[in-house]
C-alpha cells in the first residue's frame, strides 16, 4: 500500500509539473505566432530604399517610411525630454516622503493616471493643445505621450530608491553633504540602473501608441522635422496604410510593423538585462 501511495503522489507531482509546462508554453504560443507572421510578411519589404524614402503616391511602386521613422524618433525624444525629469523628480519626492499627505495624493494620482486609456489622453491633449494652437502638431503628440510615460517613470523611480539602504544617505549626510547633493551624487547614481530600466520601459510603452497621435500629430505624407506641424509616425502609418485598399500600402504597413516590433522587443530585452544586473549589484 505504501508503494502505491508513493507512486500515486509522484504521478500527481509529475502530472502537475507537465500541466504547468504546457500552460507556460501556451502563453508563449501567441507571441511566437505574431512574431512569425509579422516577420514572414514584413522581412521581404525592408531594404535601404524602404528606410530612406517617403511613401509614393497611389499607383507608383516603391516608396518607404522615412517620414514615419523621423517623426517617431522626434516625437519620442521630445516626450522623453518632457516626462523623464518630471517623473524622476516626482519619484524622488515620493521615495523621500513616504507618509506625507501630499505624497499620498501624488501617489494616488500617479496610479490613476496609469490606468487612464490612451485614447482619453489623446482627446484631452486635443482640447488642451491642438485647438488652442490652431492645428495638429508633433509637439502635441509628444505631450500626450509624455503624460503616458509619467506614471511608469515615477513609480519605477520611487520603488528603486525605496530598495536602497538608508545607510547610504545617512553616511553622506554625516560627511556634511547638503541634501540635494546627497540625492544627486549618491542616491540617484546608485539606483541609476533601476531608474533607467523604468525609463526604457516607458519608452517601449509609448512607441506603439496610435490613439493619442490620431488626435494630436495627425500624420504627414512628407518628410517633416518641424514639431509645430503635423507629423507622421510609425503607428499612424501602420493604421492608415493597413486599412487602405492598396496592396503597395499594405506592404509598407507590414514593413513598418516589423520595424516597430523589433524596436519594442529590443527595448524590453534591454530593460530586462539592466534590471537583472541591478538586482545582482544589490
């Protein structure tokens, strides 16, 4: 009887392990299917001319996504310039003031903002910037994306600095350093890897956003670097061209989808590597 009981328990253990492996692999299947389909459809469309040319008019073959690449880069850079300093400073404040009333409301507002749908942020940016400025612009799109970046940067900075030992700050203060130098010369450099991982994650979060840009940047078929004018981006190009009736535009959409996917995957993998190294250092 004991031998049967042992075999029964071992059988249940092995069966449960097999079930866990099967379910874990089932979670990976959709990602692999999406990667395979996009790579298969888009890899043949990518070449040098695809990256350096603007889209051709309807009926002409060829063309590229240079305007969308430039627009995405500029919009994301400006959004990062707006959101990263504000987010890091807010995260430092929340980490240093954990029980204050203002810190409580700031933390609550950050959590609520993180759950706001992207299309709502786009509508708000439209009424805040597009209508008062009298037209669509890349800057309006950057502001909308910066609002989406803020919660991730704030929370990642706060949680990173909370994990640092208090002895670091106490030792620096004991040496006579002023508070602001302790923060920017000791605390932030030690937690830089964690803060950077949050920044990279926030950039990866906004890279593929389309809804806010529909209400703000709007799109531009030409190569434009003026942030005060309508500007194209990869998500907008994919949305507009994938829903068009033209096969050539479908090819551009597949190629742009592959580039966008590779960029997002690179940012996420880079974030995982940085986070892992930071945990090892701690």
